[in-house]
């Protein structure tokens, strides 16, 4: 009996060390990325707040997206932790899984709303100002924030596997040896995403919400590029008719080059920001369907890079707009000029 207790205690120690090493890996990857996302969002948010010319409905939608992205950056270190088995109470386990999932879904829905608003501006500019989202901005905010909260909260209202077994046995030893278990002493149980999110919930979120949202964003972006290409051809045709020339002029070549750069930038942004998350999402679904265990390090790296790369999309949209970054640029220029004057003054004093 004493030998079995000692062996169980050694297994618990090994499991705790493995859990600690996985948590350290998650923090090592996500903390720098999370800090960068938070700081970049704050720069853009302050740029919109300081420039009164940007205080309009389209920028309010983008501001809501930045707030959602900022919250996603704050929750970024906790999202990969959802894949680890931890000893938590029921309420703590639900909060640890529901809150990051809500922020992720709210971020995604805000991103769809921003793309849709800009899509209508290009596709149907005559009816752009009459959009329902412009007439009732609070209702539009409710649409992008309330449904993610309601869906993410479904496990707390009963759609969970909490009454089922401890899926991965993170507290299995405590079921046999009550004296050595922290689960029984602290009234905690095995907290796993499998106990919080049923398979049907995961499939519905991935293939009913996340993947259609990504495909919608990709479709609207492709449609805008196609319309832009048609408008560019019309401009070149009118330019040739005015110039009465058959060959492309330098202005047409510059326009074509600018469009090509735009297509390349959009393609690279999609590949860098969306493809890692799509790979992570389908790999997770494949292993969930096969019900097999896989390397935790691989899961951590894929989850951190996938979710982190997706959170960079609003930053690409914001930093590409000079109006959003102009206040920060002016502040940096003033600090640089002040530093130069100080260095020049100290050099003159030394010369004297």
C-alpha cells in the first residue's frame, strides 16, 4: 500500500512538472506577441480618439474592432491554456474557457462587420449612407457583441460534458487516493476543454461560425479586388481615348503596378494571418474526430501562432492608414527633434 502511494505521488509530481513546462512554453510565446498586439492597438485607438475628423460611423466600427482585438491580445495567453488539463472548480473552469472564447468570437464578428461596411462602400456607394448600421449604430454594436456572448455562454447553461468522466485523467489519481489529491481538498475537479465544450458545440462553432466568417471575409475582399480591376481597366481605356494612343502610358503602368502591389499585399496578408489559423483549426478537428492524443508542444505552437497571426489582421488594416498613425508619428518626431537638440546642445557645451 505504501509503495503504491509513493508511486502515485511520483506520477503526480511528474504531471505537475510537465504541466508547468507547457505553461512556461505558452507564456514564452504569447506574452511578447500579446504585448505587441496591445501596444499597437492602443496606438491606433489613441490616433482615432485624437483626430476629430475620424469621429464618424465607419471609424467607430473600426474602433470597436480594435477594442475586440485589444481584448483578444489580453486573452491571448489564456487561449492556449484551454488545451491543458488543470485542477479548477466548476465556476473557474467555465470562466477560463467561456471568456476567451467570447472575446475570440466577438473579434471575428467585428472583423466581418468592418469588412462588410467597407464592401458596401465600394460595391454600392449610392446606398452606403442609408445602411441600417449607419442609422442605428448602437444596434450594430449589439449585433457584433451580444451573439458571441450568448453562444459562448451556452456551456454555462448546461450544454457541456461536466457530468461525464475526467476525459484525460488529470485528476485520475485523486479518484483512487483521496488523501494525496488536491482536487478533493480544494473542491476542484479536472478542468478540460472536453468537459466544457461538447463535440457538437465545437463542430458548430468551427463550421457554422468561424469558417463561414473567414470565407465571407475572403469573398468580400476578392470581390473588391475584382471591382477595382474593372474600374482600373475603364480608367486606362478612357485615358487612351483622350490621349489617342494605342500603347500604355507611364500613368497606366503606374496604376497597374499599384494594383499589382495591392493584390500581392492582400494575398500575403491572407497567407500570413489566416492560413496558420486554418491549419491549426483543421488539425485540431482531425485529432478531435480521431480521438487520439498528440504532441502537446505541437498543439501549443500551432495554437499560439494561429490565433496570434489572426489577431494581427486589424493591425495591418490600421497601420496601413496614415490618418490612424499620424498622431503617433508626430509624437515620435517631436521626441526625436527634442533629443537631437539636447545632443547638439551638449556637444556645443563640450566644444566651448
